[in-house]
C-alpha cells in the first residue's frame, strides 16, 4: 500500500482528476473555488476560461458527447452554481456524461444564507444522475472516482461534486482508492440471448419491419452492428432526432429521422410499419407523436440500457435490457450462426425505396436561392464527411435534421431532449477540444446564438477554431412559425431586428466574420472558414417567413403530418 | 390500485428528500410514508403506500430502483404481508356516557386508551389503514379533536 500523502482537498481533486485522464476543464473562477483554481498553477490540466458558467457546462457536455468520456466544468458557489443548472439539465435529458465541480461556502456557513450560498445539491437533484458533497477533504478522491464511474457507465449523465471552501483547503492524508463499491448501482446487464433470439423471430415474421435507432445507438457507438443488422435483414432504418446519423444517411435503407419535423418518408414508413426494432430510444413525444396512436398498430422490440424506459411511454412486446451494442452484437452473431441473410427485396423494402425516391423528388422546398434546404445541402457538399456538427435549437436545428445528411455515424450532436437554446456554440467548442483534427460546425440560428455568443472570447483566446453557421432570419423563427400557424399571425416578441450585426460582433472578439448572401459567397465562406485557424462566424441572411416542413403538430400522430404545399 | 412499496436505502442524509422528490417530479402521489433505520445502521427502510394503475406502479418501482441510493425496491403483495399503521386520536367526551362508549369501541378495535381527561381521551390504535379508517368513522360522532398517523410499516411474511 502506498504511503498516504498529506495534501489539501483542492490538490486531491486535481490529482484524482488526473488519474481519471482529465486533460482540460472548462470553467469560471469565483470566491468559493479559488483554492481549486490555485491548483492549476501546479498541475498539467488545462483550464479553458468560459465567459458564463452555463457555457462552461455546455462545453463540457459537447466534449463528453464527442469523446464519450465525461467533460469537466468548474463553477463557483451561488450564482456560479445556479448558472450551470441548465447545463446539467441539458446533459441529463440527453444522457451525456459530465462532471460539474462547484465551490460551496464553508461547512460551518451552510444553511446560514451566507454570501453566494446556494443549495445546489437540493436544486440540482432532479437534473443530475448523482451528486456528492464531500464534508471532509479525505472524501474527495473517492467522490471523484465514483463520480466518473457513475457519469460514464450505464446510461450516462451529469454528476455534481459540490465542495465547501474549507474542505478544499483542509489538509489530510489522502488515499486514492482503485476499488470502490456502490451498493445500489448496477449499470450492467448480461447479454440477453433469449430475448434477442425472440426479437429475430419477430422481425423475420413481420411483414413490414423497420428499425428505429435512438440516441443510445450513438452513445454506445453501435454503428457497425446497426448497419450489419439492417443490411442482413434488409430492414429500413429510421432514427429519432437524437439518433440522427447513427446510420449513414446516404445509405439506400436510410430514411432519416422521424418526429415532429421528421423526414416525410421516415414518418410515412414509420406509420406503415407493423414491427419496430427500437434501439436506445425513450420514445419521446417529439419523436413518436401521441403515444397511444404510435403503439396501437405496432409490435415493439425495445432495446435499452435503462430498465425504467421499458414501458414508460410505449408498451414493448419484447424488452432487451442492457447496453445496446452488447445485445446488437449478440444479434449479429446469431444471424451469422443461423446463416440468415436476406437478399431479395421484399414488397415492403421496394415500397420503402419508392417512397423515399418519391419524396426526394417531390418534397417542396423554399424556391429562393438562399432557402434553408439549399444552404444546408451546400454545407454538406463542402464539408468533409468526418466533420462534427452541433446545432442550436430552433428552425435551423430542424432544417439541419431535414437537409443535412450525416454520412459518418456519430458526427451530429444537438440538444434534443431539453431543447436548450445557446447549447450549440459552446458544445462545438467542447467538441473541437475533443477532436481538434476535424472541422466542427455549429449550425445556428440568430436567436439561439445570441444566448451564448460571448463564447467567441473562449474560441478566440483559447485558440479553438470552430465555425458558427448562422441561418439568420432575424427572428425567433420557430416561435414565429408557431405564431403564424397557431396564433393567426400575431407575431409577439420574435423580431430580433437584425441586432447585433454578427459579422461585426465576430470581429470585435477577434474572430472572423463573413456574410454570405448568395450560393457563391456561401461556398467561398465555408471554404475560407475551413482553411482558417481562427473561429469563424458565417452569417447567412434568410427569409424570415420560411417555415420548417413537414410538421407534426403537438398532440397529433405521425400520420397527421402536415406537408409543404 | 393501492400498493405497498418497501425500499431499502442508504442511511445517509438527503435520501428521503430524493425519494419524495422523485415522486413529485414524476407526478406520482405518496399516500403514506414511514422511515426507520434497519438492524444494520448502514441502511434505512422506507415503506411508501401509493395509488395508481398497474403500469404506473411498475414505473414508480423502476424509477426508484434506478436511484443510486436505493439498494432494494420491492412491491409487497398485500395478501402476503403484515402491514400496520400506528394512529393517535384525541376524542371529545361530551357526557358521562361517552367515556364508556368510546372505551367499548377502542376495545373492539384492540386499541389502548391514554390521557383520560374530563372532556377528552386519547386513543392509540395500531391497525391496517382500512381498520383505522373504520374506527375513525365510528369515532366521528363523539367528535375527533386531533389525529396523528405514522404511515404504514410492512414486512412480507416468510414463504415457509
């Protein structure tokens, strides 16, 4: 056994983080985490300064989704801590691994309404996977060890470690355990061969089977298994929005995302299917429309790592609980053993392909040169296929879902569950830190970008050259679309009046700002951004009246999809 | 449908908050709750009774099970379980006859009488929630001045 070294809680935190392989932390210092910040002077962990704690948390989230290792963010107590709540909730809603470390007032001051005291443990409870509040310095190493394990295992999620200031400064002999026990946490299940076998039988006997791949497919990177099963059984593949790009969207069997703004062909075929292999999805209302209508006509095979998802929103005939990659591997193996390989196109697959071809030809898009579809197809055309996309939240996000085809699986990330405006840009910064070797583009709208635009300072000063691609309709576009659709065109609180000028804003931060008003300019702008070593904002003025279509209105079923006329 | 849930949890501060918060945030209702430390001081046992359809109760159990601080979550079969609640009633005595009548009622339900005063007495009754409800109905005409109930504690009977 190692001789226990005496060190402060703050130092122990950094040592424990280094043991977990942490190379950088996104954060903001303040009164209650100064002892922790002082340790940056004495360790190799890079600190990336955010301009708002919420942005720091989204950066950690973006890093975590791309690297599949928890991203780490630091914030001080009180408002610093409350500012990360949105980041925690976003990560929790999208099962993203994250460690948030907050400073807290000294132990003796807790509960006395001290300056910058907030009960972050209480406040964050519903939006974290777990939270620790070490009350002695000696508890810190184990909290970090357990925290990382909880954040990244099973269904990933955010873990909060709230450390009172005196716990940071107190010196104790430190033990960094390799082993630990969490009695009530069992994130792993054995491969479920019996139910996978049953699932194969059900799929083989279905007339119109389909795969619905959700975000869990991406989290467990089960891309090869998914593709193998789809090709072996000739199953068309739709995805949820979060599962977008779990299957190459240029594949003949790919139909793209279903849902409120799903692809027409995906929603149509999902509605016609009689059996679905649902992989790593929680059947969100945005994906499936009304729960009753969705499950009424379907046999459901539900694979998920989280047993609580089985039967929550949809009733499954067969449940396969466990890591979806593990169970999909079992399926691949069983198919191979039984020498099952479909080669003939069934009438169903033929119908699916015809439907896909029809909508490729016939989906009406904005007629102007700078319509959303054309802009996003241009982006796809110019970007290398390994580029990573993040999005903000709003119309541009749904246009990205509709018109930007993800070719390399696992390169598209969005705040799909909580729908956090302002997520995309800081998340892109985190993603670029995780993958500095590939272009990272935040597909943005002007409304969302405005919420975290000051992260430009981080991108420039920390030399993290991401591209912000703004479809700028100078409007809170999705809200405007709903006001046009459901509120008789009473446009309230949506006009951004072209303020600010994003080219000048970018330049004021030392970033590159380019306005693109034609396809030629856009082509040049993307190429310029790709070859620059500084963050670039591409501002693309678009028609504020353009709607996102197709549209499945809230409270209706996928069959009620409204198409562009 | 009424369900009795027996939940073994880590005996740490804040767990009761997390469990009750889960019920609130998932839109479930707690009908009664009782908590106490087990023979092993590392654990506490919570007994929660709740109402909901089959699917809902299954979902509550799964969500509770998913919590990292819960060690074991069981839904107890009412018919194979001993479940009791302790209740205290303060009952008004309006005339000399009342005292005798209330005592008879208490005896019939196997309760105990405490704190007998001129105008009131206190009843301790340990019984099932249904029996307590029935007692309460019969005691009402005398006038119930105050009530305190503990919530249900429950243990499954052994199978052999």
